[in-house]
């Protein structure tokens, strides 16, 4: 933001008044117009990859710490499972919205290998998105962050730092819920990108995840990294390691379904040749 100077100009120095507009150099304007715009995942140009990796690691760790920590807190405060889920989902909604708003300008705030993979696939098909090199950095950062977040939450509440979850989630209806949850998430994110409304992502994505806690049978993990991280804690939000491969597999299926829905629903129209659009 430009700051006005209050000091008097030196003798002989021209004074600019409010009635004398300053024209921006033509070359500078042309460069600004030609600069690449952020990709659908909102990854800004010229951000160092190490900074983006750090944002993905810290953001995913914070997300899992919020999910696991609020689950532990809820079980300490009440034995009512509905209230436990309400507390868990509410904390996740607010926490996720804040994390997207904070770290979105740095890395795009994926915090989710399914989102990163979907963006990489979009880039391969000619759209904007992460490169294969960025994909290879983002996904391990997200997984490492998820594991660290689960351990951190356990540490804050005096739980064993690493204790494999015994919460079995292998039923077929739960796997269907994960397909639906992940497909909806991908549809939302890339639908916002197609319609140039990613500025609403912090509210829209957090709201969707909060709703999906309740309308899906699986309580909407919708995230392979978070799924892996939650296997490290035997608390309310945990998932048994034996259930993880199936959950991750159907989440990837959901990502494919979501991208297919984006392609159909947000299909780009083609102007008829020789027809005036005026």
C-alpha cells in the first residue's frame, strides 16, 4: 500500500498534486498484464517450493491436530456421541476455514493428496495446476504433517504418542460414504476454480466438510493424508490401520468421480462459427 510523504519537497523538485495523475510506465503495465495468474488450486507464482512444502506440512498437521484434539476433548466432556460429533465437526469447520485463509496464498492450501493429484491431472490435460515435481513434494509433506498432527494432539491430551487405532471402519457403506464425500469435495474446489470464485474457498470448503461430517456414513475423511494420520491415534477420530488402504482407495475413486462431474457440469461452451455474440 503506497504511503504519502509529509515532508516538503526539496527546492526545484517538482510537486505532484491531487490533480496531476501519475501514469504507470507502459512497459510495467504490459508485464503485469502478461504475468501468469494463480492455478485452480490458488498456488501463486514465484512462491519458493520449500515455502509451499512447509505450508502443506504445517497446514495438514494443524488440520489433523484439530480433528483429533477436538475429538479427544469432546469425549472428555460428554458421553453423548451426537454431542461429541457436533463438537468435533464444529472445531474442524472453523479450524479448516482459518487454515485455508492463512495458507492458501502460499501453497493453495491443499492439505490433501486427492486435491493435489486432481490438480496435477488437470495440468496434464492442459489446464493450470501443480507439476510432477511439485506433486512429489506436496504429497509426502501432507502425509508427514498428518502423522505429526496426530502425535501432537495425543501429546497435548496426555495420550500415548503413537497408539494404533482400534476403530474399525471397513464396512461397505462407510466406503461408499468416502466416495461421496471426496467426489463432492473435488467437485466443489474445481467448480469454484472453473467459475472464478476461489475467493470463497475458505468458507465453502470448510462448510462442505462440516456438512459432510453429518450426511456421510464415514463422517467424511475425504483425505488420504488425514486418513493415514488418524491411524496413529486410538481416540475418537482414529481409524484402524487395516481400514486405511480401502479408505484411501475409495477416496481416489471419489476424486476421479469428482473430476468427471466437473468436466460435465462445468463444460466450457463453444461459440458457433459465423454467429455474432454481440
